[in-house]
């Protein structure tokens, strides 16, 4: 049987999926993750869902090539609509923007807290972190992974109480900061640079004082985090 090797980014996602989980991979694209989960006996049942008919058909062909199609259910759908909540216990949302992830989960809000979430956001991490807190999720695990020159973050969230993230913790969660991840210092620098550029843009425009105050506090907090790593 042909064996599939995942990218480092997807491998980091796969490692957060518990054995025996019934998983829905939303925005499955080529279907690499579902095939790997089946081949490695992590899951007996996976839903591969995508909004595009072309990518979903490609995922079907890929699964057939690796002899995994019989244990994967392919669903053409927008986000989680049409997915039966009782058939799954974990949801993967990887390789999409944070705003898209929030919209997908908002549409599934009646089932909030029922499933573990494995999330790999490409943007809007601050907004996503606050959304998780407000929706009653805690970030149980979080790690960083370098793939093809980029640093990605992967988080596992589940229902549970947690302290509200402060301005800096919206971008570097307490869970990630306390993990001792070897990529953390560089990731903090990336966030400081990104937020500083955003702050400069807002300052020049002379608008959105509330956003400006948040960014200032976040940059100060991230610098303190970085200082704490050195000690």
C-alpha cells in the first residue's frame, strides 16, 4: 500500500487528534489529512468536507489512490452546515483565515463546546483567541511549527473556563507561552513587527483610538514576554 507523508504543518495538526476520534476535516482541499488519519489507524471514520466540488472530487480520487476511500465520507458543504454534530467529536479547521474559522463556528454555535477543535489559523489569531474565550473554549494545547520558511501555530481547544486573555495574550496565548516552544522567541518577534506596522498605520491616519490603545498594550506585553524568555 502506498504510504502518505504529510507536510510539517499538517503533521502538527494530526498529532493533536486523539486515537479513536471521529473527525470532520473542514476545507479538506486535497484530502491529505483524512487519508493519513485512516492509513495510520488514528481514526476509523473521517468526514472530508469542502465548499468546492472540484477540490472534493480531487480528494475522492486521492483517497481511492491510497485505498482509504471506504472509511472517509465526502461532503460538499459550506463549513459545518450539513454535518451531523452527533457523528463527530473533533473538528479540524486548518489552513484558513481566523475570520473564516469564526464564521464557520458561529454557524455551528448551537453545538458550541460539544467537540474538540484543532485549529491552524492563517490570520486574525487575536480575534480568534478572543472568540474562543467568549464561546466558552479554553486553549488546552498550542504549538508552533516551521514549514517551508513560515511559522504556523496549531491549537487544540475544548470546552472549559479560562482567564480572559489580555492584549498580548490574544496573540501569544498563556498556553503557548508556558509551553517552552523552541520557536516562541521568533514568533513573538513576528507578532511585534506585525502589530507595530499596524499601529504605525493607525497612528498616521489619526483614527480608531480604541484599536490604537489595544495595539500599544499588546506590543508592550509582547516585549515583556520576550524579556521573560531571556531570564
